[in-house]
């Protein structure tokens, strides 16, 4: 009998490697999650793609979190070649759904504790030149920035690409900002990241939104 279970613990050899991305599953998930937006007659506008560095270099994408579609909207807005691997709450990794999430390259994190295993997995993605996605607020609309993004940026020597999501009527806006270099203390870097994300998440119609929208 096979022991290939969707939520089985990885072997030591598997644990030493970054999570694998199945390109076909990745694209299929993005296509499937775009259907609710299309069927509701909504559309997505993306700004700031010029700030996204070429594939093959380590990058952390950090944004605000409001809806369950956020990870997929951000991933779809990235230029081709970047596979966004999210650090996602462990509660999502149930049978079938969890298997699909893992096939797309994302991995679980236990938000109730300092999950060092998730941190190590994130660092392995960065060391392999991958793209790590994190919501610094932790939960949808959490409001309070956590220091995990800054910690990973500093230890992984990876720049942070801030991204803000907003919605006005039937228009979703995904706005990427200028790269934030991995420097300074965890506290100072966390504050900078939080400020940039807040600015980028303002609706385009506001003064801050017009400034960031370019």
C-alpha cells in the first residue's frame, strides 16, 4: 500500500529541499481562482510590474490580506517566470485541497507558535532563488505587522517587494512598490514594510493611491 498521503510528513531528504512547484497545477489553480472574478463581471488591474526583478533571484512578496483570493490575485499579477510560493496557514492543508496547495509550491505554517520549520522552508525557497509570498499581518485584516518577513529577508538576504490590494466596485487593484533592501534591524525593517504596504493598499482614487499608482 502506498504511503503517499497529501499531508504526510516529509522525509529528511525531502525536508532539505525547497517545496517543488508543479507548473501545470500552478497555472490551473490560477485559472480556476480567476473564475469568480470573471463571473461577477469584475476585473483586475496591476501596476508596478517594473519593480519585479527577473526570475532566478531570491524575492519576498509581502502584501495586505483581505480576502481568500488575495494570494491568487498577486500571483496572477506577477510577470511570467515567477512562481509565488506562499507560507499559508496549516488549517488549509486538509485532504485534496492540501495536496493541490503543496503541488503549487506553497507550504504550511502554524500561526499559533514560532514555527521554525516554516521559517527554514522559506529560507530554502530563497536560497534556491525562488519567490516567497507572505502576508505580514498574519490573518485577514489583522492590522498588526509581524516580524517574520523582516527576519526572513535579513537571514535570506532577499529584497522585499511590497504589494497592496484594494477593491473599488468591480475593479480589483494590485499595486507593486519599489524593492525594499534587506538591511537594518528586524523592528525597523518591519516598520518600513508595513508603511509601504499600507500606502500601496490605498484605493487609486485617494491621494496616497494616486501617488503610488503612478
